[in-house]
């Protein structure tokens, strides 16, 4: 299961996050998609930790500048920057 978090509401971030959401579902990966606009990035990240889904995926202007997403596994402190084209396979085979 994946907690997909959209940070910022630019058209680019929104389109990429929505496509990733649909693509993950097509691969049979259960996704909780946080696209709320009334919460800050910090609030979303704290709530993601409290909910406790195994993987957190963040799509933001910062990550998209590197054509990547940020992936963090629950219980680990390290955040991985994974190329967008590899993100689904990275999550699918975990």
C-alpha cells in the first residue's frame, strides 16, 4: 500500500500525481491519494506518518525538477529519490 502525497497545486504536479495514482492502481497497488489543498506539506507528512501506510510517495515541484518522486518506507529515516519512470516498479516489487 502507498500513501501518495501531492505537494503544491501547480498543473504539472497535479497531472503527474493523478497519472501516478492511476498507474499504481492499474498495477494492483492500493493507494491513498492526498490531494488536499487546505493542508500544508508538513501537515500532510505528519498525518502520513500517523496513518502508517508502508510507503509514502511525494510528488512536488522539487522532485519533478529532477523528473523524480520522493519515496520513504515506514520505519526508516532515509528518503529515496526515485526517477518517475522507475517509481511503479520500485514500489511493485517491494
